[in-house]
């Protein structure tokens, strides 16, 4: 990732509870400004508004050059959404598109849902401000008997570039590797999505329902970790998992080189990396190996790694990754991990 991209994330993300989880993996002390973006405890609503959401998303008409008159002609039924502070055009839409201002739809909603046990744990801007998120977290880390430490959270996210409906969804942050993980593998996680249509409404009751399950995430995820840690994965099964997840093409070439690199990275994580190795030989180790590889080791094209990881967290890509890993694992061991007790 370029220095400029790292500078953006040190300027345009706020990371809370660093006394509980440490600094974000993209943190660079040399890139911090006069006001650090890392907070030992929770992040205040006022700071999110002042440091990230102090500008407006403006709707403006779009014009093109008229080849006959040489002047400008307005394009009917189209609008550009741009930032009020620097004029950056974030998206172009039909007139039916309804922007969801960050201060109202994200920060205002989150502020009304907070209580004594929940606070803002992170917030940030992506794609030059066209995507934003705010995360609500519990105050204390949770540690399972298997040694897995995590923080349940609720993501609220939306966009001005058409890439994301306003979304509230649950997730988990794994402390040892600063990874986002699926909160529930056995079932689809509850989430609320609101399209950017002209008659869209802020459904506070539904957002509150999504927030309520943050309290349930701890038990769900802890049970998930327990079952996966109890799932033995033998060396032969791990080898078969690698064959399924990263098959080696018969012909030599770039595809074979990439597959070999993927397998080598996974094997190193499995054997030697403290983010994975303590749980090697288990289903949790398999899930953790793939999740860590994709978020920290895999080659990223078309976007910076930090941006890609945040986008995957808010759009559900992480949930899909973890569920696909579980499906491959179950195929290899030839039984479901989350089978009901007899």
C-alpha cells in the first residue's frame, strides 16, 4: 500500500478502545497529525462529527457541452453528489436517488442507540469520503476458554457512490490479529438494509433490533469458537483442505505460482504464526488461517488492503469468506461442524 493510502487511513479513520485491542494494524506513529486518531477508550459522537462528518453531501445538476451552441446543456433527470468541502464528485445518479447524510443516518442513529454498555469503537471514511461507517462495541473484550479474545460490534455503513445501501449488521473483531470475522456461521447474521430511494425512511426500530443482537453475539461467537476448537483436523485433512482451497494447476505458469504462494502462506500461518498456530490441528485454526491470509497476506488488486478489508467488513464479504471456509472444511472432514446434538 502506498504511503498516501496509509496517510488517508491515519487521517480519516478513528480507532477506539486501544487499551483493550491495541492499535490498528495500519497505524503509523509517523503519519499521525497533531490530534491522534487512536483513542484509549470510546470515541465520542462529537469527535466523529467534527473530525469525519463535518461536511455535507450536495446534489447538483449535470451539464454537457452543446455541440450546436457551444454552451452547456443540462442533462435531465440526473444529479451529481459531491462534497461541500472540496467539491469531490462521489457519484452520479438518477433524480430518484436519495442521499443518506452520514450525520443523520449513521451518527444520529447510533447516538440514539447507545447506552451505558455500548460505545463507538471505530468510524471512518473510504473512497475519498464516498463510503462511511460507524461501529458500536461493548466496553470489554471477551476471552473464551480456548484463548480466543474478541469484541462483538455492530457496523452502521452507507455510501454516496451507489456501492452500498445504508446497512446495520453485526460482526466480531478478533483481537489477536485485528481481523473482522463472521459473528454467526450457523445462520445468516441479522442485518437491516435501507435503499437510497426517494421514499426511504430511517427505521430506527429496526436499527435498534439489530443493535440488540450485539449482546447476543458474544454467546453465539463463543459457542462457534468452542465447536471449531473441538473439531480435530488431522495433518491429512489439512492437506486435503489445501488441495480444495488452493489446488495446484498441472501446467506451469502464473496460476501455478500464485497457487503455490497461497499454499505456502497458509502453511506458514498454520505452523508458525501466533495468530493461527496455537489452534492448528483444529477447525478454528483452519478458519483463522484463511481469514488471516485473506485480510493480511493475499495480493490485493484495484484497491488498498485497508480499504478492501473495511469494505468487506461492512458489505458482508467477511461473512461469505468465513462461511465458504466452513463449507470446505466440512467437505474435507465429511461431517457438519454445527450439527445439532442428538
